[in-house]
C-alpha cells in the first residue's frame, strides 16, 4: 500500500459524510488514540468540505470551527479562541444529540463487541478494574441519540471482544430489538473503521460483518485479531487506496501531522 493507513481511513470516513449533516467529534490528548478518535474524523470532514459537502463539525463547545487552522493544543482555552461559527454554552453543547439533530457521532474505545457496544470506562470488574480508562465522556449521548455512530479504533483481539466489560456506548445491546425496547432515538453503530478492515452490522442479526479488507490484510489475520465470529461476504473486496489528489489534499489539511500523527501539545 503506497498510502498511509491514516490517509486511507480519512478518505473512507469522508465518503460517509452527507451534505447538510452535523457531526460531533470528541477531544483527546495526543498520540495514536488521538489520531483515531479526533484526527481521522477531523481530516475526513475537511476532505468532505473540499468536495463541496456542507457538513458541520462540533468539538465540545466549538461549532463549525476552521479545521484547517486548528489549535496545536486542545485545551479549553484554545477551543474557546478557535475561529468558529459559534461557541455554545457547556450545559447545552450536547443538546443536538437529545433533540435528534446529530447526524453522526464519531467515537472510539478500548473494547468493542459483536453488537457494536463500546467500553471506555474499565477493563475487568468495574469495582476492582485491571485498568481504569478515561470514562464515558459523552459516549452515552453519541450512542443513544446520534442518527449514525461511526467507530474508529485499532483492530486487536483484546479490543474486539465477545462481550465488553462495561457498556459506555450502547450499540445494539444484546441483539435485534434491544435499542427499540429502550426507546433510543438514534440509529446505532453504522460503520467500524480499523487498521485492518472496514466493517458494518447485518441489518437483521445486528452482528458485525466485514465490508472490506485493507490492502495486504488477509482473512486469517482479521480472524486472529477478532475475539468473536464475523459475518463474511462471499467475496471480500479490498478497501480502495486514496488517489494522489486525495493524498495531496490531506497533506495540505494536516501539513505538520497534528491530526494524523497526534502531534499536539
């Protein structure tokens, strides 16, 4: 693969963004986790803008900021001075979810299961965890109320587990009908983008299924890195690589690697 993984994922995520949409992107502290949770969605939105797609991104209190002139540090004070269409009050910044207006919630996590439930709270028993994670943050709002949830995370067997240790983001719960029984207004997880594959969920069983494998990735490799059985198509496509024009656009959007290499401070 001539393109980088991050470039490939940016283009794939960008293709999911619709004209007139509104998406919520979380915050982070740098490094690889920042690239997956914040960097890739951010560059994907900027790519969509360059294609003429009118998609609005929200980062906490910052609504429709200038992504291509993002601060190098995502502290509160920098978010408040980031050139944006509006700065929302903290107590109302999640209202778009509750009103059913959020088209896409971009989220990540330490664990995901076959029904798309995510865990960012604790590994092991909640009361005596092996690892205490960052917490739910706004994940419950994303997962319950966004019209679609797009999940971006590294693909490893310890991450793709049969059942998450804690549900911080509700996917399809225990299977078909669970979201409906709880009265959740959102559509649930739509796509999962990893460093190995693109995945979605079967419309009836709600089980995770393979959409495509990235260039050079084998079926056996994906099986070995997944802790549950995936649904496979008869023939597995290869995820398309970005064009040279798309790679050039990404280089212009993120020239210093602040987003895709997590070079923030």
